[in-house]
């Protein structure tokens, strides 16, 4: 029994280290990009590129947030947290979503101010080629970080890492918009310099959509939203796969960070011995954990069959 417990502890430690690793790789990329993009935005006179640099800064800050909260979520259950600390990872996802909303809002406002000036007759200065190169390099780097982080996030079953991957993807999309705006302003002449702030507004709106999706998922979990209906049906099918178990009811499910909790009432023949009933519920619990993970919290209440 102790060896099994130690195995799970080692598994958690390994998962935590992998999350640190993938997040730190992203942090290194974000630091390099935000420095390069800010310099390119200033020297290249591009509002879209400066906004893009701000977005990379928000990425770096959320990297730090993920590392801090994942460290807390990896702690085992204690007297104050009977179900463990898994929801701290969900909380990190929520804060990543908020950071993305803030970054997107800043991008939209910055572009809107430039656009308003243009509509009043102001001549916007065309961005330089350095800003365009910065945008193209950023697209390649951030899309690569997205693919790497998303793959790791799914493998580690970490919502916070997946959310951070989307933050990388949103930065790549931001750079795509910036590249279109900057490139158009450079190639089409002074009359089209408005494409630069327009691109930043479009990019900002795209980021808001990503942020809302992240916030929706984390809020659902924090407010004890049930698992999807198809998952609950699968749980019921597993329970009733045992021949002497019927009528699973009062099923309650929820997520706790990267694991789930299942509570259900089941019916069995009232003439069975306590040892038999205990053995059967243990078998059901083991099968559910085999399917949904060793850390799945399972509570089964047994009732006698109705006459």
C-alpha cells in the first residue's frame, strides 16, 4: 500500500517538474520576443508592434503565475483541504484568462486611439521594415511554443498549461494581424497607414474571444459544474457493467484541478454479505480509477434492491 502511495507522489512530482519545464521554455521565448518587439515597435514606429510587445509581456507574467499556482496545486490533501489543492491550477487558468482580457483590451484601446486620430485627419507615420521582420519572427516562434505547450498540456492533463498554450497562440495571431497591418502600410503607401491600428483592433477582438472561452471553462469548474453528459453516461455504464449492481442514481460529478470526483448511489441484493458488497464497490472504484485516473475521488453509497 505504501509503495502505491509513493508511486503516486513520484508521479505528481514528475508532473510538476514537467509543467515547470514547459512553462520556463515559454518564459525564455517571451522575454526574448517582448524585448525584440518593443525595440522594433519603437524604432519601426509601429503601434501594432508595440501592442504586440505588451501582449508578450502579459504572456511572461502569466508564465510566472502558472508556475506559482501549479506548485500549490501539487501539494497533497491536508487538514484544511480534504480534496487536495487541485483547484489552484484552475484558479491559475482563470487568472490567465483575465490577463488575456486585459492585454486584448489594451491592444484594442491603443488601436482605437490611433484610428480616431486618423479619422480626424491626422497622418499616421508608416511603420518601418524592422517592425515587419519582428512580426514575422514572432509568428514562427510563438506558433512553435503553442504547439509544444499544447502537446505537453494535453499529455499532463493540465488546464493551466493548455490555457498558457492558447496565450502563445493568441500572441502568434496578434503578430499575424500586426504583420498584415504593418506590411500593408509599408507596401501600399501613406494612404494605408491606417491598416496598422486597424490590425491591432482586429487582433484584440480575436484575443477577447479566446479569453472568454478560457474564463468560461475555469468559472464552470470553480462553481462546481458537472462533467459533460456523455462522461456521466460512461460512468453509469461502468457501474452497471457489474452483474449484481443496478440503478445508479444521485450521480454527482465535478472536476478538482486535473482530476475528477464521482459520487453515486447504487443498488445491490440486500441478502449479500457485507464482505461481498464491500468487495464489489471496491471493484467498481478500481475500474473507475483505471478509466479516469488513479487520483479520481470515488464515493459510492450502497442501497438494497427494492422489493
